[in-house]
């Protein structure tokens, strides 16, 4: 009697539930969120194909005479059952030569099984009455599965040092599949497909949970790195000697000019607050706010000797946002490592304009220039400029270019114009 599709599905409901469950979990996770998305879909696809092949085997077993297609489907069945582990192992093996060696047992098993499909009764045969019989080498698929147990331990456990939990999962799958094969060969049970289906479902759920765990750990690691970078940025922006110099200047003004001292304290307070707020916030701020922060810094530096620091402003474009602590550090570098390094001081020119699809901000000084800076000054500049570049790229898709002009240094910030502008 020909088996019906409904009857076949009902008699194999555990397999159907396992495949549908694993597929649902994979699709719900999404390709972007699940690193082994394609590999698991491939494994489920191969297994589903085996189940379809089993249905046609059962159907062809009802024929009065054997047909070649039944030979072929039985050979495929014997070939792929022990090769399920191979399908799982291969994505974990990165070396092509090792991949080839890993496939050899499965290829040997396939050769014997396919030989039986073409009439050589090594693994199985089907007599003239369409009755299935085992061959003398029917244990070859079982032996192949045993070989893969050794391969799993050596390749994944020793050579590639796969995570121990994942290795334990694969060994568990091997043990359950081999046990099911042994029971099938002993005519005790024929539930090998149910075992493989449940194994694949458990393995898929494990992979997704492990993937999410690693993603959470990576996120936590990045958060720690971000906090460290923020601390480094804060340290690079608020140098101790600058704080001490500012406080000393304010102390002197308290005696000489209390009014200026009050203004200096206000500038100092705003400068510190702006630095601290920028560290704790990832939001963009208006260019005007960032320029005000630069003005507070300039005012503090001019407390010592305002005649050495001249500032020229040319702000033609200011209705856009920038990451905090991007312009002020450029001004700070220009003053500390440029014009203050000259005995007579110098001039810093700060400008903004729009060119096509970009907002352009420039900070130029007529100081000693990049080439004449000391190694210590270059190291400090490098740290500060790296921080600025990272903040511009991450938060505004902007760029920073610093170059010598022959009579000083020029820093150019380019920020794309937002579409809604």
C-alpha cells in the first residue's frame, strides 16, 4: 500500500516538529544577528532532503519489483546518516587541507554505498521481490561514524580548541546518532531520523544562545573600551598643568582685579563643565556651543598673557551640529603646541564656511608648525587628534586633516551636510 503524505508526516511528527522548530528559531534570529545562519540552514536542508527521500523509499518498497531509484535513495540514506557530523564539523575547520582530510571517511563510505546502488552488494542489496537485505559491509556507515568521533576530538578539541560546551554538544550528537544506528542495525529501533532531528534542534538553539552570549560579551567589552577611551579623552583634554596654571592665574587676579577673577572663575567653571558633559553624552551639539567652549578655553589661556594670544574669528556657517570636543581640542593644540611655543606668541584663526555638500571648519595658527614640534608635543597632538578623528567619524561621518603650512599648522574639519538641511 502506497504511504500517503499525511500518514507519513503523522508517523514522523517528531522529525517534522524538530525541523520546523529549528527553522523557526533560525529565521527569527535573522541573518545579521546569527553568525552561522547559512550553515545551519544548509544542515536543516540536507536533513529535510533525507526525510523526503525516506518517504519515496517507503513508497517504492511497495512496488512488486525493485527500481533503480530505490537503490539510489537507500545509498543516499546510508551515506548521509553518518555524515551529519561532517556537515556540522566542516564550518568549524578553517584550513582547506584539513577540510579535505576530514571529508575522506565520508567519501569512502559514499563510494561503498553507491557501489551497492549499482549492483555490488557490499553494504546492501534488494532482491527480485523488492526485499531489502544487508550486505557483508553493512557496518561501514557505523565505522564511519566512529571515525568521526576521533576526528571531532582531535580536530576540534585539540587542534582548533573549540569551546568545551560546543565540543560536548557535538560529542553528545555523535553518541546519540551512533547509538541510534546500533539499535537500528540490531533491529531494536529505527528512530535514527528522530534522534538526528532532535539533535539538530538542540544544537541550533545552543548555537543561537551562544551567539547571543558572545554578542553580549562583545558589547560589554566595547562599553568598557568606550569608557576607557572617554577617560583617556578627558585626561588628554584637561591636562593637570593647565588646571594648576589656571588656578594660579585666578589666585593672582583675586588680589589684582577681583572683577576679572570672577569672570575667570566663571570661564574655568564653564570649561570644566563642558568637558565633563561631553564625556557623558554622545549627542551632537551646535557649532555655536562648541565654539563657546573654545572661547572659554581661550579666555583662560589669555589670563596669563593676553598679548601672546591673538584670535581671529570668521564664522560664516554655524547652523549645524558637531560632536562635542572636536573644535576646542584643535584650538587647544594650536595654542599650546603652536603659538605658545613661540617666544612672541602668535595668532590663531578660526573659521567656518559651507562648500557644496560639506561644512568646513578650519583652525589655523602661525606657530612653530608640526615639523618643529618636539617628540613629546607630537605624541600629545597625536593622541588628541586621534580622539577627534574617532568622534567625528563615529558621530558625524566627518573627517579631520592636519597639515603644515610652512608658517604654522592648519586643521580642517569636513562634516557632510545633512539631507534635511
